[in-house]
C-alpha cells in the first residue's frame, strides 16, 4: 500500500493500514481530482539559476494555497520551453492543498485536474454520447474549489473552443473559484493564439503570473 502522506506523516509506519483516516481521505481526494499518476507523489523540483525567483513565488503560493483558494486567487504558470516543471508545480500545489484540508474536507468539490485539449475533445464528443464520468467531470469544472487547467493554448482553436473556454472562466470567476493554469504561452501570446482578448484578460484579472525559463528536464537524470 502506498500512501500520499508517505513523505510527511509522523505516524509510526508499523501502525499504517488501509483503515487510517488520513490514508483514506487523501486517496479519495486524489481519485476525485484525476491528477495523472505521474504527478501524484512527491516531486523534487530543482530550480535553474534563472528560475530562482519564480520557484520562490511558486513555493510561496503553495504555502498559502488554502487562503488563495478561499479568495479565488489563481496562478498562471507559463514557459516557452517544454518539460520545465509547469504541470509538476501545478499538481504539487494541489497535492499540498489536499494535505492541508484533508481533515476538514467533506471531500466533495475540492480539486480537479483537466488537460484542456483532451477535455475539449471529450466535451465535443459528449454532445453525441456522454458518460456519467464525464458529466461528473463537467460539473466539477464549474464548481470545484481548485481547478488545474493544464496546457491552455495547446488546443486547436475554433469559435466553439473559444466560447467554451470563456464560459468556463466566466463561471469560475463569477463564483470566486481558484484556477491554476499552465501554458507554453504568455498571456499576451495566448491572446494572439486565440485571436481573442476576452480569455487572457479574464485570466489576468484572477491570477499571479509566473514564468519558468529552465530547460526541458523530461527524461533527464538530475
Ligand atoms: N526543475 C525540475 N527539477 C527536477 N525535475 C524536473 C524539473 N522540471 C521538470 N522536471 C521533470 O521533468 C518532467 C516534465 O515536467 P512537467 O511535465 O512538469 O513539464 P511541463 O513544463 O509541464 O512540460 P510541457 O510544457 O511539455 O507540458 C517531469 O518528470 C518533472 O518531474
Ligand atoms: Mg505540462
């Protein structure tokens, strides 16, 4: 049995069991969040020199995540380079949120991860035939306290896609809900790509922007 609290729980390991309250709550939160398995456990992210300040800002945001969620203050993590920690940071922050709320959460509507291009494909397909799982995900996108929108700007842009993204962002900001975005584009680049200022301007009003400059570390032995 592997526990999400394995790197910080102070309990004697000999007493670990699947009946442990913390183990069960964290499993439920992670399962409902749909964070990809690869990003679920502790990740040691090491900054390159040019990313020192950004890592401090990300760590600071993480430490205060419960307050940020309560106030609907989001984050926009972007970097032109692939594989330099954007998705990892977003999931690390959500994991820390789960750690902080585990014992006060009623489990419902806490955190959800979506990979935006796939989510939009699923949304389009759902008009013909939907599944209960997808309907649940769609509902969570609108109401969960913390949402990760991974890789905004990587989707194929159509009028339909633009309107769906505006609708998601509007619904969340109108309800004061916190969203963490990752992207390979700056907010200006996102406006250019989408050919529409409405999305980037709405995002800008609700996030702290953090730029990562480090090189691609996918597959690197560090
Ligand atoms: N600063 C870092 N220190 C150690 N490992 C890192 C760092 N940044 C990224 N990695 C590792 O590199 C891999 C890719 O990271 P991640 O998926 O977060 O990149 P990304 O910026 O989201 O990439 P993309 O732009 O392609 O979506 C992961 O296995 C991650 O753990
Ligand atoms: Mg990514």
